[in-house]
C-alpha cells in the first residue's frame, strides 16, 4: 500500500539523504557528479527549508508503512500546481510506487478547486521520468523551457522539435 504523509521533522535525516542523492543524480546526467561535494549538504538543507515553506508541500512516500521517498508539490500561482520533484529509493523502484504517489498528489491538488491542472518539469535526459509522466497522462505540452549555457553546455544529444534543432 502506498500513502503520502505530510513531511515533518521525524523524516528530516532520511529526506535530506534522499534529496542529496536526487540532486547528485540530476547532475550526473550531464557531468558525472557523484553527490559527494560538501556543498550539497548546505544547499540541500536550504532547499528542504524552501520545500516546507508557504506555496510548497512536501510529502513522504510510505510503502507498506515504511518511508520510501518523497514528492514535492509547488503552488506557483494561478490555477496550475506543479509536481516539482519525486524520488523513490533505488531498491523500491519498478514497483509502481512513483505512479501511485503521483496519483495521490494529483488527488491532493484536485481537492483544492482553485487548481484545474497539474504540470511537471522533467530533464529530457531523465528518460525514466519522461516515460512515467507520459504513462500517467501528462501528454499536453504547456510551457517549454529553453536554456542558454554561459560557459559551455556539455550537452551532446540533439533532438528536432517543431522544426528546430536543440541540444540536451
């Protein structure tokens, strides 16, 4: 059984470790960063503080009553909420936990009648997340973020989209 529990301080240590792993994974998609930089700890703590502030909601994913990950929702304004970040422990992946957690987050968002849509931002190299979102019905394009690197990108993959060529 999958449940979402509102984050509280009893989950702090494990959530910070998961967040550091999450951030390290995203950096590794581009430059092989392994998460061992001491700055990650300070940045991770600051990020956790932001994620539990106003206009955000952080939930711990429970699998069989045990903490298994987190899901972060951002309320950026307007009528759209964002599933900002989701993480499931490596040993528990592939069991439908993330799918169920997203569905539960959608239910939480839908209870507030001010919101009529949910969006997700996904790094295009994170193909597992792209497939998960697509399988859960995230098929409508909304905003597209394009990025200009100031000091070289290291992005070695290309894709054509709407007749334009992009690197990712």
